[in-house]
C-alpha cells in the first residue's frame, strides 16, 4: 500500500514564501558556480554590531541557555515597553507596560500569533496591496479571508480611508498596516496614519501595524508609529523586532505590543508552539535596545549607506528608463517599479537568466505587473544590477 502525502486542509493551498524562495534560488545558482547578484533578499547585508555579539557571548557564559518565561525575559519586555512609552510622550495615556509585550521567534511569529489569536472563520481582514507576501498566508492560516485593497497609484500605492471603507464588509474585523512598506518603501505620514486609525476606530477594526522598518527612513527621523498617534490602544497590535534595524535577522527576535487579554492569549498559543524565543537571542536584543548610543550609531551608518545606494540606483534607473513607473522610496531598502510589458514574473526570470540578477516578482505581493528590488547589497553590486535592469529593459 502506498502512503503518499495528502496535505491537510490547513496547508493545502499554502505557497512557500516567494521572498525566501528567490534568495534560496540565488544561493543554489551561486553554489552551482554562477555569478549571481542577489537583490531578492530583504535582509541587511551589514554585520551585526560587535557590541551585540559580545553581549550575546557574555549572556551565554553567564548561563543564558535555559527556558525563559514564554513571553520573554522581563528586562527585555521592560526595555520594549519603555521604548514604546517614550514614543507616546505627551499623549497622556497610560504608559506601555511589560505585560503588554510578548517576545517571539521573529516578528513573523509575532504577526502569526496576532492574526491567529484575533481572526477566524467568517472574518475578513483588509490587506493593502501590494503587501508583504506572508500577510495573505497568515490571515489564511487563521482561516479568515484576506481582502486585498489596492493602493492608490497617485499616492505611492498607499491605501486611504476611502479605499478601506469601499473594501470593507460587515465581516471586516481587522486591517494589516505596514509603514515603511515592504515591498514599496513608501512611508505613511502622520496625517495619513491618523486618518486610517480613525476609520478603524469608528468601525471597531483591529489594526495590526507592522513597524519592522520604522527606523530605516531617509527623512532623518523614524517613521510615524501608530503608537504615537492612536487615541486608544484598545484594538491595536504593534509588531516590531530587531532584525532590520540592528542587522540581526538570524537572531529571530520580534515582539507584539497589544492589550493585556490579547497578549495573554498569544502567550498561551506560543506556549504550545515554540515556547520562549531563543534565550541568548533575547539577551542580544536586550543589548540592542538598552545600549542605545551604540545601537543608534550602528543604525546611522547603515541608513547612510542605504540612502547612498538608493540615490545611485534611482539615478541609473531614471536616466536609463525615463518612463519608469516607480514608487519614490522613503524608507526600508526596496525599490518597487512596474516591469516592462507589465509582466513582473517574466522580467524577473529574464534578469536572472541573462544577467544573473535575482529580484522578486511583484506577484508575491499581489501586484504581478511590478517587481521588487532590494538594495541591501554591496554598492558595486547594486550599481551593476541597475545597469543590467536598464540593459534588459528593451531587450
Ligand atoms: N521580510 C524579508 C523580505 O521580504 C525577508 C524574507 C521574508 O521573511 O519574507 O524579503
């Protein structure tokens, strides 16, 4: 008798993460001897700052090798809460407390904890389009329905209160927000965020705000956070982590700030899935969040370099392809533009095949006409890849 695998309904329609798949393919081609420039990965190419590595080693030497509380070590949750409270200075609301923080294995798990705890069968969740690939799947895994809301091309593909209202149904229970945006690099300004929060409050929608790129912006200040703006945190989940701002992708530390009852439900869920996030990695994150002068200095170096690459890439693309339809990136480290012939998948394949440059087709983000290019790669590689894009444009 053959025992072939029949996927359960839980995963029957799940797709592997396209952003990860592109990087894996680039790595495989490289291993096979091809010279590849990988602009697929959404991962800073910088080393983790040495002071964080030293703190991690010291924590290991001091015995940070055992289980911690499911929701994370108290000093880390206190540091996260203190950071969030600083952001709310002057709003007169209660400070964020450690009890509202759950630390998880990367902000991916934080997002999944939140969608799973909040949504279920019969619920609709608004997902701006384009959006990062995993929001659609995470909502689907919760057995809720992800309702794509195409962003306004005149506003860097951002959604507006009117677009959200038009897409809403009586079943709408929540909204995924992400600013700075992956894949576009667009940043919602305070007024835009405020207006969206007002609609959400009026309709009693939950807002899950993924702020993982919040500190990687080109305006000189952090992107506005819903924590700065919401009049109440009753239906707010803020997701963040150390991966992008401190070049700590492999540490896998993310967190949620959410009302206490929801945090308790997410902690219970996590107690059955992964338990606490890696103990030494929690101490690494604690160093990143508490040794702020060193962390800020490392971040500033990274952002300055990202800005230089972004400007160079934009110059080459705009000169080489004057009609390019592109979002002006104000944060994160992505360029998002419409592919020639409106076929992002074909263009991404063509670039990989003929030029050895890996980028992510926009289909991964709900926008098949577009492509995403990450400039988290060495400057000469970014330059070479932009010239390859220009060459292939009319090929
Ligand atoms: N978030 C990054 C990206 O969009 C890392 C890969 C992933 O987790 O999707 O490329």
